[in-house]
């Protein structure tokens, strides 16, 4: 084998190695791209889930604010009556001090 033939043989070997490495990297890239796509889909799903949860929370907050039962109304009336009595007592005490 002459020096040129050795160089050509060595060159062919290097080319084959490069082609094999290229195929390996191509497969690895495809696997990584599939992982990225899967992760992007998961992120989109989780974002939609968060948005739905936030909407549900806002709806529940609104419903709670609008919910006035008889017990709430009567409790509010009782508290208001107590406050009015306390205010009247304060006025009576202040009126008594001014005289």
C-alpha cells in the first residue's frame, strides 16, 4: 500500500466515522426536539389549568360577595342595632358632661 492509498483509506475511515457521528447526533437531536415539544405541550396545559383555576376563584369570590342569606342579614341588623345603642349611650354620656 502506497502512502497515497494509506491517506485515502484513512480519509475514508474518517468520513465513515463522521457520518456515523452525524447519524447519532441527528437521532439525539430528534429525541431532544420531541422532549421540547412534549414540555411545551405540558406548559400550555398547565397554563390553561392555572387560568381556569383563576377564573373559578374569581367566580367563587363574586358568588360569595353576592350571597346574602337571612342569617347574614339578621346578623348585620343585630350588629347595627348594637352600634346604634352604643352611640346613643356615648351621646347620653357626652350630653350629661356638657351640662
